[in-house]
């Protein structure tokens, strides 16, 4: 497969430690993938689904104790604790390697070690970064074949270079007390042990594409961000691109695969999906920022995905997909999840593989009584997305006109506002927040700060990450404008006022008009807010200009409360928060008074 001495000696070293019975190189061919699927079905690791209704689709169940990313077991292992920062968990690298070596030793006895050479980004492009994941899980191999670009061409592109990310994963005993997802950014290394859940073991995803890549981006002058990328095509054929960051449960995938309201479709508007989760952003030769989606597939949350909320996502996972921890409809040999439709299967196994009685469902005990786990997933190929952008495989990426931050706030943030500068926009991103809902653990209405939606994903000190954002202004002459949106304002009864979903396009069009200098705005203490009449409400039932005025209002008192919360959060991050951001906070406080 390769003569690269760095790769071969590393694999020898890892195999000597984990002691697999055999080693299999993954070549990216359909023949080999099909052989692995058959083997996984023989062992029960996968269940083949109805070929007519869900062609080339499979069901997988993880261990009951292993159903989500575990932030408490995820570590950034830099030489000093300060470089990892206060937001990240830290272990000194030498100590961590020693601790994990004990867990990895002999962990693959009786198993096969699969060697997966993969690329994040189009192989050979300026954006591309290469990795090799060693794993003892066929499930991981088959997911990586969907989520990344796998094959011998990756080894050819690497040649004799030592410049690749070394990923080692073993299911080991699936022991949650000894579960570790550890990143060594100074060594280009990721070790994950005792998990089989995608977010912890598909090492190209959050581990490489965000935690390690954010570290590399700072070193090399680019950005790895937890952002969707979409293109809006105007009736004249012109396409403008936006990237956007949202914390979980804020409609990120829905926005990435947005379907325009009928009044816009009739006029000839279209929306194209470039990516739903991760954006790598580089300064282009033309002085603008250009973005690619380094992934090759979607790892989406199943519950709530349906024909109304996100038809594009639903259609994407109807073929060539792997479903994890969803409900298995035995009558049709298909899958089901809460929110798919109102017809729960009568003869089914739940996400644990037990007989399921839909009449016993209790929304206060979702995990115990639901058919699909609330964090159940589909892994689907991007090429099957009906709205996939023709630029998806463009090695140069797409030029960004705007960057959007968003959160879930009942009263504080208006529907949309524009920052006053790049520095102010960085501040807006740094204070991004959501209020916890009933769906999240803990009390309702608690504000959780999630800067740039990167809180769990920055591979180094968050204060240095903010500084890296500020520094982009020195190297990029034509930066995109930065905006903030909030689809989640509620009335006094707690009902959402804004319809959301496809109608969010109305806000996106105002944003792009602002970028082009075609829309006016009012300056408020927090930034530029649209004039109510500039948000198009044609065809929107129950929403008039007065409603929009309410959605755009800035409640000074709740913002002043927010300022106190932001100060606490900056103090938590520590002394590396840039002084420019403290200045932005002080000036905001003054304006609110």
C-alpha cells in the first residue's frame, strides 16, 4: 500500500502494543466495503435493512453506556495546562500516553486492526489534510468511508511525508470508567479507547476536523470552525455563500439544507448545501475568505428529522446510509424515530434492541421509553443530498459574503443584528449563548455560553482562539460581515414568534442585502438592526411589521443582565481573553446604560 517509513513504523509500533490477530488496509473500493458489510451482518454488528425501501442501508446499535460524545472524558494534552486552557480538560501528554498505553495493550487480541488512510477535503487540494485511523471496529471503517475520502490516493498524495494525523482507536472493553478521547495537538495524534459511538471514534470528525485542525489553523494562518456553509442562488443565477455557527439544538442542519418558501421558489431562488457541520476557512488570493466542507458525508441527529422539518436530510439518508440507535420496524425491516411521523411501528425493537411498546412512551423519560435514542444518528453520503452544491468538490472552496452566529434566547437577542466591525463581530461570536431547554440536562432557562459554537471543540486555549479570530483582520483585506440571529424569541406563553425553518431565508436575504449595501439599518447599543419593513413578510400568516418590530427590539435590562454573565464567562476563560474583547464588553455596558 505504501513505502512511507513514518507510516509503516508507526503502524508496527501500534500493532506491537494492541496485538491484533491481523492487519487489513482499507483501499476505498466498493468491493472491499461490501465484503466488510457482509462480515458485520454475520457477526450482528450491522443489520441489513429493506433493500427496496432503504437500498444499501444498515442499522447499528452501540453499547447502552455509549450513546453520545463524552465531554467529561475528552482531553487536550498539551505540554502546559495553560495552552489547553480552562475550558478544556487537560492531562500532561507523558502521563496520558502512559495511562492509555495500559488500556491499549492487548486490546485488539482476537480482532482485526483496520488501517484507514483518509483525507479531510478534496485529495490534493490546498485545503486537504490527511490522516490514518487504526481501529478494531468495522462500524468505524464503514462510517469513515461515508464521512471522509478514503483510499490509496491518500497514500499517494502523502508520498514520503510525515505530515499526517495519527489516529488510534480501540473499542477495548467499552468500559465507560476507562473511556478516553485524547488529543495531542503538538504530536498530530489522537487516541480514543473504550468507546464505539461515532462522535468519539470517527476520528476524522470533531477530533481531527475541529480540535486538531483548529490548532493547525492557528499555527498556519487559517480557521477550522463548527459551521455550516450554504449558497443562496438569486433568480439571475448569482450565488452568494454564508457560513453559520449554532450550538446544538438550534437548527443548524435545517438551515444548511433549507428549502425556500414557495413565494421565493416561484421567483427562482434556490439554496445549495455545501456543508452542515464543519468549515475550514482560508484567506484566498483575492483577499477574501474561502471555505470548504472537509467532510464527505453527514452525521445527523435522526429524531425530529421529517418531511416537514428537513426533507433534504430525510431524502439524503434513504439510501447508502448507516442508522445508529434508531427504532427497528420489524414488519417492514425499516427504521423509525420520534418525530419522523405519527405512525410508530406496532412490532418493533427499540434502540437497545428490546421489544418496544409505543403506547408506554413518556416524554419525561425519553431515554427509557423512546423507540430511538434522543441522540440517535444517520451517517449519509453528501452526494445523495438533493440540494448539494455543485461547488461541494471544488478544491478552492467558496467565497464567504457573511458569517452568522446564532443562539437560542427567549427574550434577549433580536431576530437578527449586524456587528459594527470585525473586532465587534468576534466579540459577538465570543458571547454566543443558548438557554437550556427541557430537552437539555439541567434547569430550564440557564444561559450556557458557547463561543462560535466551539466550546467543546477548540484544541487549545479559548482566549488564544479569540485572538486568532482578531488576527485575521491583519491578513485578510476583504472580510465577510458578521451577523447574529435568534430564531427562538418567545411570547409570554412561551410560544415561538418567528416561524423558522424555510422562512429563515427572509432573514438571510436581508443579511446579503446589507453586505451589498442595499438595505438600511438602525444602530442600537448591540449593533445594526434591520428596519422592520425591510424583512419581507409576504405570505407569512400572522406576522406583520409590528410583530417584526417586536422581534427586532433590544431589551436593555436583559442585556445588562447578560453583561454580568459574560464577565463571569471571560473570567472563567482566564487571562488570555484579548483586551480588545474586554474593551468591547465595557463599551457595550456603557451603551446599554
